[in-house]
C-alpha cells in the first residue's frame, strides 16, 4: 500500500448522488435539518439520516444539537474547497446538469461558497488584489502584503480580530464556474461579511446566489476594478 492519505473513502462518500446533493445544499454555509436535506436530495428521511451518519463519521459534516433539533453543516471550510474543486473538474469534463435552473446565471455571477464569495465577482476581487500587489502568491500560498493590510483596514475589516482565528488568513479556492481562484480563508469570509454590512448585496433565502443591488455592484466594481 502506498504511503499517505487514502482518498478512496472520501471519494466514495462524495460520489453517492444523494450525499453529493446534500453536501451541495450545505455549501451555502447554513445548518440544515435531516428533513431539509432529505428534501434537497430527493430521498426519504430514513435514507438521509443514514447518509448523514456516514458523512459525519467520515469527517465531512458535523451535527449540532439545539433543543430537540439536530442541525447539520459542513465540518470545515476545507470541505467546501474540496467540493468546489470537484465541481470545477466536473464542469471541465462536461458532467453538467441536463436541466440548468433559472438561478444558474446568478450563481455563476456571485454565490456563497461556505462563508466566502465565489463566482465571477469573487474572481474579479481576487485578481484585483493580486494585480495591485495587495496579495502575493508564492508556491501556491496566498499572503496579504503590507499594502494589502492598509487596503483591507481602510475597507473596514478588522485584521487584529481575524488574527485570532485558527484558520488561514488568506487561501485560494478554485472557482468551479470560472475555473480560476477566488479568495477563501478568514479574509475571504470577512470580505463577504463586509459586503453584506455595506448592504451592497444579500443572499437569496433559498439557494447560494448572492444578489447585488445596482448601486452595490457599481461600488464593488469601482473598488475592485482589475
């Protein structure tokens, strides 16, 4: 047997269509009940509960109890990164849904990827930070530069608070629709929160699409023009 992590158990968990749909539903960062996930996957509650037990044992989801209810969410941001990367490979290989939904164009423009912004506008944000020297990429690692620290602070993000997080500050995440990187990590999440706080955009009640107002989009494009 070869040394190193075994990807087969994880691939088997994600490869089941029902479990894949449930994981996809959790990419919006929300915690959902087994009943809600059963509906998303088109399976019975009993089947959904069985899937969730396997996903929890495999380290892909975590279950939180609140009163009489149990809520499920992705175990961590690295799970969402993995799912986005798999979706990118699927798109490149031509494994697409035969019936695109009405929100597909909105999803490609801007959407939630766990807790950070993804899609066309997220890639533009990443490109602007890179081209302007506010982030630096070395050997695949993304780091905020001194110039970037000044920009982020002026944008209204508290870097001292982010430094208390155990997660990486900056991390590249392969965008499945653009097939290029967008910004994940604590800073990626902070940018999305700041966009919400500024009321430039809001997330759809159902689904992952992030809808910008006309004024919010204009301000975003002005600041993050690449």
